[in-house]
């Protein structure tokens, strides 16, 4: 945690978070390096001076006994567990876990604790040393949301815009299933979310764990389609087309519709055995004119296209770079995050 973009940002975020909490809320701080320690016993937020003093006294040292630190943090959360309340462990780290419980063992622990009502979020600080896959996997297992914080502005924004919404869920075990009309769509490609894919039959299995949606959150899944009658793009370096296993089940999308989207979710207080609620909607046609899309969808499409270029995807197309850049520029004034991203894009765009 050495460096100005690591422990100092953790301290800033923790102190700012105190302003969001009620005086009777309880916080505890566990530190881990080569060993672990309860630096602050469970303490009411009303004792703010003590909490801030403890936060400011934190120093970086040693290796990374993350697994042991997480186990000790759960023990503290269990000691002051609030029935029906928000019971959450937040891991602040600048890297991987190289001492103690790791991998599947750690995931199993977090999944077990999730069932007791204690959720888990991993926050990565700095850049260049984060094990994104591991930190995302632990957050998923704990019904939390993995985030990365690299500067002071991001630390403050996380507290103001995401901290509570990432702890307060409006739905859990949320699954989305998309069924394209085979007479209108010859093939499709999901862009992103590949690591969240589940088996088709698991959509109706309400005991299969899925994602959580926090207050104020929006989720967007993008698909690239090849409509019936059009040839599959012959893209050099692209993976082979996966036709999937033969499907013998009922086709639910209506004959005249392009796609049927189904969403299943559970209320936040539902148990693993409770049935999910399902809603569905269909789309009869598609408008391939990007200017007809609203601002948010245009931004999301531009982001996905830019990401394809950055990672040298075989599906990337530099011919659209000017259009992508224009969308970022048009929306830079909407908020600070878009302005910052547009600035980053302009700094690297000539290298693509």
C-alpha cells in the first residue's frame, strides 16, 4: 500500500464514508500485512474522533495476508451483526493475496458468509498490481461490486455516488436471458459480460446464484447482430463461430419480434428457496441509425467500440474511430467522469 495512490486514498475514502453513516452505525478496522490485527474494535460512528485518529494512524508494511485479514474482518462483523441491517465487509487492497487462504478456498469462505447475511466488496487502489480477476471473483461471491480507485477524485466520487448504492440492493440473483428470433437473426455476439455467463437451463433455476442490483444502478448488455440474409463478417483472427448445442425447447419469441428479453430476480429479503419474479419485454424491430439512440446508449456503444480497439480485438474497426471520438467529445460536458474519459481518449487516440 506504499504510494500516494494507495493508502492515502484508502484513508480519504474511509473518513469521507463516515459522513454517510448514522451515529449509531458500527465500524471496525482490521489490518493485514505479514500478520493480522484488529486495529479498531467495533465502534459507533458517534465516536468519530477516535475512528478518524485510528484511520490516520494506519501505515503500510509487510506482505499480503489478505485471506487471514478477511477471516478476522468477518469475525468482527459477526460480533456486532444487525438482524435485518447492512452487514458488510469492505476489503481495501493494492494487489493480490500471497499469504494464507487464496483462490477457491477464499471464494468458498465468502460464499458461506454471504449466506449468513454478511456481504463483501473488494476495492482495488492504485494501478499495475491489481489481480482484477481475483478481486472481481471475491466481490461476486460476496454479493458485492468490485471497484478500482486510482486518484483523489475517484475516491470522493466513489463515496458520494457508489458507496451506499453498492451496499443497498433493490434486487438480488438477477438474471437476464435474451432470445433472438432465428428467422430474423442469423448470429449474435455478446460484447462483455462473458465471465458472467450461465447455462441456459440455469435461468429458470432459482437456486443458482446471480448478480445483485444496487439502488440507482443500471446494467447494459450489448450484442452485435448479423441479421438474416446478411453474410457473417470474414474477420481475420476471429474465433470460430460457435453454433452451440442443439436446442429442442420451446421458442418463446413471437414470430414478428426481433428479440425477447426476460429478467428474473428476487426481492432482497428472499431466501435461496424462494421463487424468483420474472418480467419480459420484446422488440419488434431495430433501428441501425446510431443518431437515433439516446445519449446513454450512444455513450455505451462508443465505449464498447473503443474497448475493442484498445485490446486489439479482431472485431475492432479503426474506420469508426472518428465517430467514437466525436461521441465522447459531444458528451464530455455532461459530467466530470465523461470529461475525464474524453481527455484520456484524446491523449491516446493517435496511437490506435
